[in-house]
C-alpha cells in the first residue's frame, strides 16, 4: 500500500493550555516534512479536539485506508493500557473496511529512551 492511502494519528491526553499542543504539532509537521504523502493528524483523549473518532474520520474522508495510531505517552498508564484499546476497537467496529494499527506507547520505544537520556546528559556550557 502506498503512503497516499496511509495515515497516522498522533494520540495524546490533551490539555486546555494551547502551548501544550506545540510538541505534538511539531512531531506532526516533522512527519509531513519527512514523507510528503503521509497523512497525519493529532487526536486527544480529553480537554482538546479533535478526539480519536473525529481524527480518524478526517483521514478516512481523505481516502486513507490504513491508519496507524501512535500513543504519544511516556508512561503506560490506564489511558494507554485500557482506554485507548477500547477506542480503537470502537473505531474498528464503526469502520469495518478500514485497517487500524495501534502501536506501543512512544515511552516503550528504546530509541526514545536513548534520546531522552542524551538530552538529560547534555550540558550546554
């Protein structure tokens, strides 16, 4: 399947503070710069819009057929472990012709852990 029919949803908790969204939007923009054909949207569990169902519908309306959901959580708490799989299951039932893939939370990826460790060790002096 080519990337013009694939999409990514960056899924995070959400916040009322508009500045909180900047890192999510920066990741989304970096994906677009890296792969111009990849459709990418951000979605939030609460306190922000769009929610997961709305973000998925945006991608479906754009012709996307394979959606990868990336939980942008450092820790794997109840939201990533329980709430998100239920939401993805509801999406699958609502859109049976679509393929939804739920990745592990980004905090479980060794590459991110290594980057965070390098940032923590960095001394700008």
